[in-house]
C-alpha cells in the first residue's frame, strides 16, 4: 500500500440532493406494522451476514427507497475514498494531524503498510512480540515479585480506552482463560476500586500494568502512585528496595517513553504505543496485554484476526451488503433524519455485560461533535445519547420507558446463537440460554409492533377496559445482531463492526471521530479548582462553584 499524503477535502453529504430527499422521506408517517404487512419479503431483503455475524435490520423504519437514498448519500460524500484513506494511513484525524491506524494493529505479518519512514506492519508485530514475551513470562511463572514468588494477580490501571476495551474483552472471553492468574481493572480516580481490591491481594505476587497513552493522565497516575506505596509498605519490611519493586511489579504501556523512564518503569518492561492509535481504538495494541495474559497469545491473535476479517469486509463488500456501512447509515437515518436522539445497546448474553459501556465511549466520544472536521458549525443532529445493559436485566430496569415512554429510542439487540455446547449434559443451562434468546426476539417484536404483536394472544374485550395502562405503541426501530458463537474471533469482528460504524457515521456528518477536545477543558479547570482547595482565597470562580468549595473546606 502507498501512504496517502495529506488530508483530502471530500464532498459533503449535507450538500447532496440525497440529503434533502431523505429529509422528505423522514416526514412520512412510518409504521413498522404496516411495512411488514405490505411486504412479505421485507426480512429477506433487509438482512445480511458477514462471517459469524448475521444482521437483521428489517425492524428499522425504512423501505427500499430509504435504503437506496442512504446508499446514494454514502456515495455522495465519497465514502469509498474515505475508507481507503483510513486503511492506508492518510491524515484522517486532521485536528491533530495524524492518521488513525487501528486497523493496522490487526494486519497479518505479511501485509505491507508504510507511513513516511515508518514500516507500520513491522513495528506492530515487533510490539506484539513484546506482548507475547511479557505475557508468557507472567503466565509461565517465570516473572517473580520482589520476594521471589510467582505472580498470581495482574491489575490493569488505566481509564477510558486503556480500561474499557481490555475490561470488556477480558470479561467476554473469560471462559477462554487458560491460566489461574486473575486479571483486575482499576480506573476511578477516587481510589474506591483500588482500595477495595488491595485488601484482597498479596503485594508479593501482584503485578501492575500502567496503561496511559500520554503517561500523564491524573486518574491513572494517582492510582499507580497508591499501588506503589502499597507495595513499598510491604517490601521495605522485607528488605526490598524501591528499584526492585518498580522492576518486578510494574509494566508501562505508553507513547511517551520519557515519562515512563521518569516514573521508574524499567526499559525492558515498557511497551510502545504510537500517536496514530486512539485510546478508544487501542485494545488491539499493547493495551491488550491484560487480555493476552488471561486468554493467552493465541487467543489474543484470534481476536485480532476476527477484527481483520471485518476490516476486509468493510473495505471490500458492496455497500448494500456491508454490515458496518449499513449499521452506520441506519444510525444516521435515525438520529439526523428521524430525530431519534437516544440509542440503546442490549446484549442478551452476560459475557457481553461491559459492551454497552465500551460502545458508549466509542460512539459518543468519537461522534459527539457539533462542528465539522474543518471547524464549521453543524446544523443537523449527530451522535445520539447511547446507553445499554444486559438485555434481561434491562427488561427490569428501563424497558418500561422503551415500551411506554414518550421518547423514541433505537435499539441494537445482540445475542449468541450457540452456547454451552461443551456442557451438553447440563440441560438446565441450555434451557436458560434458550430462554434468553426467546426474550431477545420477543422484546424486539413487541418494540416494533406494540399491541399488534400479541393480538392473537389476548382477549381484546379485556384489553379495551385497561388500554390506558397496557397500551404498547410499538414502532421503536431496532437491529438484531446474531453471533454464531462467542469466540475471540467473533468478538473481534463484532468490535471492529462498531468501530467502522462510527467512521461511516462521521463520514456522512463530515466530522472528525478521532479527536476528543470536549474532554480537555474540564481537566484543565479541575487543576485550578484543586489548587483553590489548598488555599484560603475566595471568589475565584462563579458563585455556585465558590460556595461549593467553601462548603467542602468547612468539612475538610
């Protein structure tokens, strides 16, 4: 592949005639119940598959005219060229003047990709080699703590992408774990997670991974300092030195080797990131060390392989059958044209319990923007508010709002078709899995069709007396993703699917999904407020903040 120089200025979807046509189509009175009655072949036409992922989007408020217009809208903003630019190392993150090469992190070793003087593939696989080396030392018991004991627990200290990705993947793939070494995750700056965890760990056998692209994130470094103090308190009683503790109990992962040196991370225990890896896209890099320790390097490489298979599908498949393209275009249709401002992710599988949190950051931090990538104000809705929960739990939490609230909410239902195949003798678990699948399909049906979904099951004379309270309006749009079976490979494909969905949405909206300037000012203000907490001066901020500060000082 040749590197694409500079940042090409693409045509804007907003300026296309198809944008106005979609606005007109959105004004129709959309009824999912009517759409299904009118077209028996709807489900066949509005479903597609890539590898282990099957996607049914027939319960979206669309028809062929809408889908055709969305595909034309994608062409109007040169989406093909934008995808090529992403994959080939163009400066798609123009505000920070960087490429966004998370797809390169899962390229096979035989691939070729050059960015200026950097051989991207060679550097990526060198880093993977380091991950393999360090993870195997821990897993084999070769890595020893300051007292000579083998490591039993690994704590990943990070926040945002350095926490949510590894946490989500490690949890989802825990049944693939082939080691007794436990992996834990700490992110909160207030110390609650770390305090609770340290009470149950042995400092002699605990290894900490400090994951921070900048190695300057206050949340991460405050936790790391507390961990170091905890280790030193025991080590010094046993003639251990600070140098020994730092060398035997810490690994650093960062793009800033100088700061890792200053903190005390031994050079052999530093893993490199690159500026072209965004935090929320980084679990495929050395940030995934915790995953590799828990499920082994072979499993981690399968995760990468699954993501790469989705990369190839995204780059090569016709848009009409392209899962990320369709998922992204449907999200744009809902948010921008139908004015659906909320979206929920509902995995009907407890192993995917952290997926909604992961996608919350992936989508809202990427696409929660109100200016184009060139700084112009946007006059249309972009990213919806996203949240989610394990589907069966959500049924007892917020499904009341989905079914009978006043807001329209789009939904992604996610489920695995096969599970417990290695426990065929345990029919109870099989039955629980089937019950979960049945609830997934049932809820999407009722959300789509409302009372009409159960007309044949209910005595209508009874319903008429209580319809004020038991009326289900339906017409909530949803997509259902069925995964053949949850494996490292299929999970990798699922995550990459959502990464590329984000890029498709950003391309249509002409925004930069790879920066996050909206998180910076609060951090800067926190430094000023923290300084004010240490001083006697008053009246530095607005009256509300000043009053709150005074209240805190009185009680401190």
